[in-house]
């Protein structure tokens, strides 16, 4: 109820956790912008003839800038992780103190060992940010040196790597790792809190994000003993973002675990109903609400909400416009494309050299680190789509179509789609597919990209990616995301 002291302090501490994440990310984004300006200024000062560029000297200057970026990111993460650990412990301390139980007199909120682990983790994650950025920059510069792309295209690509690409990677790290430090501290503190309150339990609370994981929403309000795990999407997690969980349940998760005592007054003791605004933004939540209301267990209710027994529909039934009726001015610009194998060979490159250039471009555009052959793109709903060289091989199966030029558009279609549709299939081994619709403006008007992914043993992977002139006929199934 409003004005309840317990509710007030829980809300305050949860808000503090969110604020800590926001401030950490803001500091890293500011450092990324400083690095972007410094590196672009260095490139702008290079000779206009790219053949006179010195890769060794350029990378030496860039490494100086990236060292500053790494140090600034590590400092921001260190502060964020330490603050999150303190706030996570306070989420337990303050409600208990209201009940007359002062846990702070028995245990420190953060131990020296925990501080050491936090600092080491911050440096590791900061190094990961700069390592992937450096690899992307070096690939772009090498493409200039061998003549695959021009200096202007390289500067644009590098600007994107340090801009949107860097921000996205930093956001994932901050939300996941700073959020994990918060939840881990809460769990540790509740274990200590049982010394004073043996009846203390913990409760899972959903994030309230617009595009939350429906499986996490399904267990909102679940109460467990402090020493027992939550049952989350087939996995056992001691707390949100528990590293024992898979990436699909941890990365970017915004859920929280809060202390729970049966005699505490709460405005919503069990599952928190969705608001009308939440349902309007994500229709899966209404389906989940109906399934849970009918008595379905959380896992079954989540499955119903994602695909389930609902009758598939199409874009017209949802009141969505046909693609032909959409004003191109309201669409994002089509991402820049790289040269195709045919274009490179027409310039005199051998088939092998042209393939290697296209392969390097694919790696750079998909954000694959040099030491990995596969990576994961995350869609707005939270699903991770695995990309590797099998996708490139698929694009190259019809050389006359030059589909490798779609690589950048494919990534944007998965990460920022116009729509996502889920469709049942007759294949028992792959019961559903997801179709991502990407719409972009270009000089001729509009271009539509369709990417179809299926679930395999190693995760969801694209099986089809092409430019689609009659995209409306594929806008059917269960709409799990609309822009």
C-alpha cells in the first residue's frame, strides 16, 4: 500500500540500482565519444592517397587512444560494480532495519575479497570492449590499404564501431555485469540475513521493460527459500543473471530478487498484473496473463504466449499498413553495403582475394572478434541469433544475386527490425521459425529485407536472408514484435 515503509525503501533501493547502471553507461559512452573524435581526427589527417598510409604508425596512435578508453571504461565499471554491490546489500539491510534487525552490525556490506573480484572483473570487461573495437578498426583500415573500400567508407565504419556499436556493447556489459553484481550482493546479504530472520525468503520480480523475456515475466512473484534457486525457463538460477544460467536467461536481463517475509505488507504480494500500456506495447503479455489466469504453470503459460495455440494472424488483422503505403521518409536509411565478389573480381582481384575481402567484411559487419568464428546478435525481444560463416556461405550460393551485399542490412534487420513474426512449421525438429522484416529507405524509395531463423542444437541461426520485393505475403504468423 502507498506509504508503507517497507515498500518505500525497496523502491528506493531498486531505483538506486537503475541509476547506478545509467551513470556507469553514461561514463563509458562519454569515453567512447572522446575516442571516436580522436581517432577520426587522426584519420582525417592522413594523406589523401591511401597508398601512403602506414598501418603500423596508424595503429600505434589508435592504440594510445584505446588505452585511454580502456582505462576510463575500467574506472566507470569499477565504480558501477562497487556501487551496485553496496546497493544490492542495502536492498536487504534497509527493510530488515525497519523490522528492528540491524544486519550491518554483524557483517560488512562488501568484503575486501569482493572488492578485489569486482576490480578484476571491471578491468576484464573494459579490455573486452576495447579489444573488439580495435579488431574492427584494424579490419576497416586493412580494407582501405588493399583497396576494398575507400577512406571515407572506412571512417564511416569506424565511427559506427565507436558510436552505436560501442554503445550497444557497453550497454550489454553494464546491464548484465552491473546488474549481476547487484543481484549477487542481494543474494549474499539475504543468506547473512537469515541469522537474524530465519524465515526470510526471496521473491522474483520482473523488469517491467517493454520487450522483456516472456519466460521471466511468467515467474513474476515466485517465492523461494533463500538457499533454493528460482525456476527460470528450464534453468535453476539463485538470482537474476546468475552466471550458472545460459546467455538467453542472463544477458540484458533486468529482473530483480527482493527480500520477502510473509508478514510484510506489500501492495502486490504475488504476481504483478500487466498494465494496459504494457499489453498494448507487447501483445504476448496479454496472452501470458490469460494463460496464467487459466491455471497454466509458468513454463506452459510462457510457451503459449510465445507461440502456443493462438490462431496466427497477419499484418492486416493487426491494423498494420501494407509496405507500399509506408512513407519512406519515416524509415531508417539503408545501411551502407560493401563490394561484392563480382565487383572485386571486376577490379582485377583473384577469386581467392575477393573471397577473403568479403569474408573480412562479413566478420567486421557482424562484429565477430578475430579469435572467434561465430557471434550472437540480439533482437529487441531478447533472443540471441547466432551468426557464423555458414550464413556467409548461404549468401554466396547464388553468385549472380550478389547477396553478400546484404550483410549490414541483415544485422540491422535482426537487431532493429520493423516486425518479427513467429510461425509454426510441420517439422517436428524445428516447430517454429522467426521471420524478421527490415524496412529501409533508399534513393529509389524503399527496400525490404527478410531474414528467417530457426532453432538448431547450437541455437537460433539464420536459414534465409534476401531482399524481398513482395514482403507483405510474409508478414503473417504470430507478431511478437512491431515497431
